[in-house]
C-alpha cells in the first residue's frame, strides 16, 4: 500500500499547470491565482508625508521658541504642497505631503496658533513625524510570488501599488460525475432502493471553495455506454475529471472499464481511512481522479489527496499544510492505515465524533476538522495530536 | 480605553440579525447562513443494506456448508429486492438493499459460485456485513444548528437527506466608503500628493469572503455635502455601513460630523494596535462602523473587532475563534495596547515581519496570520503565543 504522503507526492510529480492565463480587473481577483510574481512598481509612501496633524517647519529656523512663526500655506492630504517659504511654517495634516524645504513636523498638541502665526511650545528632534518616501515598500521589491492565491490583503496590496489589472490563472475546469443507479437528487421523492446523492454537493462545494469552475455531469447510470458518453464530454470540456463511486472491482463498477478503454486508470491502494479505493489516470489525456463512493471517504480523500494535486493544476505554489498540535480528549486505536478522525475543537481540547464510519457524513458537519492518526500509533486521552481545522484546507 | 474583548462584547450586545430570510436551491447554498436549525427528515441509510459485494442469506438455513445454496435473485444498488425465497441466497452488491427474509451477508471472497448456486466456505456471525437502517442518522435527529454558515460537507449532508431547498439569511448588504482627497483608484495615473486607495479593495475582499454583498460607495471627497449624500444613500440601501478614514478629530475629518448630524457616532478608544481610532454609531438608523485610515489598521480592526459584529448581523451563531498556541521565533516588546503582530508560520515556529508599522500592508501579505500580544506582556523567542491563522478568520 502507498502511504498518504507517497500518494500525494506521486500525484504532484504527475501534475502540471493546466490553467491558461488571463488578465482581469483587480476588483475581480479575490481568490484567483497570480500567474506572475509581482514586484513593487512605486515607492510607498510615494513622497515624504506627515505622520501627524501639525506644522511643517525647517527646524534650523525655529531656535527662538518665544516668537510666532508666520504660516505660509495649509496642506491637506491629497493636495500638492508649495515649497516652504523661508522663515515660515505650513499647517499640515496627516498623510499630506511634506513641502520642499521643510524637514520636521511638530504635532499640533505642542503648538498654539496666534495672529496668523504658530507658537511652538516644544520642538521635536529634527526629522520628527515624517514618514519618508519608500519607507513601507520600495519600487522593485518583491511583493507577491507567482502562484499566490489572492486574499483580501493581497488585493489591497496590489491596489496600493496602483495596479488595476492582474494576470491570473483561468479557473480550473473540473468535471464532476457521480455514479450509481441507486442515486437520486435532493428534492426528488424517495423510492425503494434509492439514496440521495450527497457527493455531488460535497464535491461542488469543495471545488468551488478552491476556486475551480465545476462542470456538472450529473449522475451516470451503471451502464457502460452512458458513462462513456459522459467521460468523452468531460475530457473535451474539462481540465480534470473527478468521479465518485464506481472504481472498485465490483461487477457493477463500470467507471474503471470505461476509463481504461478511453485512456488509462491505475487503482491505488492508499493507506488512508476513510478512503480507499482511489484511482488515478486519464480520459483521452485529461487527468482523472476516481474517488470512493462513501460520503466521508469522498470528503477526506479529496481534502487530503486531491487538494494538493488540484492546487498544483491551478498553478498555486505548493505549500504543505502544517497541522496544529492540539490535545485529544479521546482515545482511539490505530490501524495499518493513516486515520483521519472527525473531531470538534473545544477550549479544553479535541472531541471525537462517536461514529467514525465512512458513511456518516454528519461526522464531518458536527465538527471543525480532522485529526491525522499515524499508522500503528494509538491515541490516548491527553495526547497532543495533529489537527487540521477545515479552514486550513480551504 | 476599552479592551479589545470589551469592545467586541459591546458591539455584540448592540447587534441584531439584520438579514431577512429567503429560500434557495441547495446547490446555491454554499457559504450561506441557515435561518433555521435542520433536523434529519429520513433515516440514513434508508433501509438495511449490504456493506460488501457478496451473498445475502438467512443464516439459520446455511448450517451445511458442503452444499451449494441456489441463487434466487441478483440485487444491485438502486434496485429494490424481492423477499428472499426460503432455502436460497441472493447475489448482492455494496449499497444494495437487503431483501426481506435475509439476515446476513457473506462476503464474496468467502464464497464460490457453482452451477446456479453458491458454496459458502466461511460463515460470518449472524447479522454480519449489514448496515442497518438509520445507523448513520436517525430521522428527527439534530443535524445543523440555525446560524450555521454552510460548508461543502454541510451542503452534502443536507443533500443526503433529500433536502433540495433551504431557508437561509439574505446576504448582508454592507456599504463601503473610503474617504480622503488624497485617494485615487488603481489603474489611474499617479499624481503629486495622491496615494492609491487600497482600503476599498481590502474591505471588499474581507466582506465578500464573509458572505456579504458589498455596496460600493467609492471614494468620498473631504467635503461635508458629498459625504452627506453618500451616507444617506448608504443608509437607504445597506444593512451596515463601513467607512475607512475620516473618523479622527482632525480638521479634515468630516465623516464624524456627518454621521453625528444624521444619527449618532461614538469614538471608541480601543486598546488595540494597530487600530485606533474606531467609531460606532448609526446613520439614520443604519449601523455605522468607522475604521481607521491606515491600511493595516483597517485590516486588523475589521478582522478582530468588526468581524464578530458583522457575523452576528448575518445571523451566524457566535463562536469565539480559538487561537493556536505556537512558538514564536522572535521577541517583541509589549505596550499598553493589545498588539496584533503580522507573522508567518514555518515548521519551526512563527517569524515576525520586520516592520510592524500600520502603513505597511505588505506585512499582512507576507505572512499567514496574526499573533495576539497581550497588554504589557513581552514576547521572547521560544515563547508559546496566541496565533490566529488568517484562514481561521475567514
């Protein structure tokens, strides 16, 4: 059996960026993936400016603190200053540009205006209260690497550089297919032998959350012809195909045969629980991920094994998710497979959902993350364990 | 000064759910907030079903393992079974419904088909390999609480119950206003005295990530009339108004005066760094949050102080974010305010961005979270500190 990390490594080796690039407006770029590294194009701040509301002066002219200094201009933020006239001060506000010739700002709390001039009660050191040009960011400095998935603050950072359009990766098109004659859609009346299709919804949600464009192929009946038609369509329209169910070796599992006939499929035995079987291959050259059919297995395998691969296909720079070390309030026997336990974090530690069966989707909704239990390592109450909050995998 | 937790508590006390409800299709519900708690409406699985590919039998009839048992039916998943004829077995596949009269499934690896019958080499215990009806979820059981923000697995869970439409909160309409004559939009040519408006982009990104519908009011010039017009429009169209800049007491800060004239504004001195000043009030009855103008202050105050309030207004059940205890690789002097330090997590511990100035937005993009430094508690290298990965605040 492959270990989980071996399986992820194999997939990453096999991955390449499948998403082309496009230029979009910055306002639409949240969650998108930068195609290129971004360097700073301007200094921030762009000019020396005042850190305070106060008075801009040339400090060498202000030795006599008894005498008011005439005010020659008023500089608000956003309004360009004139050069400071010799022997005068400028009223200045936070963020406003320092006038040429001034070298210091006195905060208003240390001053008093009287008769068209300003009396300085307390002189600061030379250069005080000025934010120098380029203090925060210097033109040419590295800001964001290629492959960065843009967060709110990254978009803000690009905006602060005046960058109005960005080159990003197109959304990865992922075709999603569920298989099984027993599946019916939510909203339909229940019927004997039928169960509602949850995998489609879980998969859509995860993939959309990761920035993918989902191409919905619906439910394939357990018939070779129907699955073949859908797979051909998926290969033509999508960058990656994800299916749930139908890849074990049972007589009713036709996905394997269809993928084999149209490309290639390898069944991987991965030491993960919940989770096997897992299949990887291609349909007419389009990568194919075959997930198990059980709802929790689908969820866990896509999060743990599929996610790094799908990120790589999007051009997202690979970064291993570092688990949080947290205290378990439960015990759990280990097995020969890496276990992903559904847990809930509380201020006192992590609680285990009572049923860890791969059919109990409620176990994933009940809690807020997964504990990774190593092969053959029992967990005892009080142990520090590797916890992955779901939000770290988003 | 108010402590951060006092400020958050005051805001939460003042909050109420501002978003009305609407019924939507389950497929559109990712990230939306449940208006009502959801109980299970059906048992899962809906009927006893097979956990294996194998043979369904009545075990009391199978004491003689030498003799093949005739096969009377074949039951695939999704196809309703007939009652099991006495003295026969049924070929059955994973997920298929157990036929009435059968009480045990023998896995196929322990059987051998021969001449229309099946020879059982190894009998399991009675009841083996059957997943009983309601094992995973029982009808009437609590599934998801009101106020749950729906994640992929929650949507999957609702789907597994056949629920095709859900009652959710409408998206909270948040009007966003930036103030300052010095602001210009990204993409525009730079000009003396001007700086690019980043706050608009940071705020849009955070609010959209939290499921809000952003109403963009653009940049208000530093003029009372213009701000008044925009504020009236915001009060009419939005559930909450958020502005950045303009709420300190400077001569050029007109937002305060306008909000005061149209409703009420309280300037809060909150012991947070970066972050003060922070204003809370209302414009013609619509709640108003006045953030500082500095890019990092905007980011931190909205994450730490604004987020719990905006979640409450959306009807999201309040849940305190539990920080991760992580090792600091840096030292940092404390102050009389709660510090939110921009850090980067590495396998070895947390690194500090070299500049913690509130103007350096790059500090938020460089890293992946905030360390909360308590008032008057220095941090030394090697200390365990409270770390909030940004993803926990998403």
